[in-house]
C-alpha cells in the first residue's frame, strides 16, 4: 500500500508541475519572439501527442509491466522539460513538448 501511495504522489507531482507550465509558457514564448501561431502549435502538440499514445502505452504497460512503463514515461517527460529549459529555439522546444506529451501518456 505504501508503494502505491508513493507512486500516486509521483504522478501527482508530475501532472501538477506540467500544469503549472500552461499559463507561463505562452508568456515566455512571446518574450523570446515566437509568433502567436507558433505558440499555439507548441502548446497544442502536448495534447496531440498524449491522446493517441494513451492507447499505445496501454499495450506497453501490459507487455513491460506498469512500473517500468511509468518510470520510462517519467524519465522521458523529465527530458522534455529539460529541453524546454536549455534552449530557446522553436524546434527544440517543440521537441521537448512532444517528449512531454508522448511520454506523459504512460501514466
């Protein structure tokens, strides 16, 4: 039971931290010179990746185990956040959001 509680806490922290970026990222992107269209694309790609990959990750969870799948998703989501922090190039930031969206579907 304690391991399950820790797992829920980790997932909560991941979703909470990801949700905290939603109101801040468009302002940051505007400051670094993104156009409104590019801001919309970068912000929307997370949801576009998460929705279809939820089904695929369910298959992975059955094959690899839920624990491994969640750990893998958390690591790649963290890598996506690091890409957001390291660069201010639109393509790299979009890649970071794709990683965050695609692998956040793991939980």
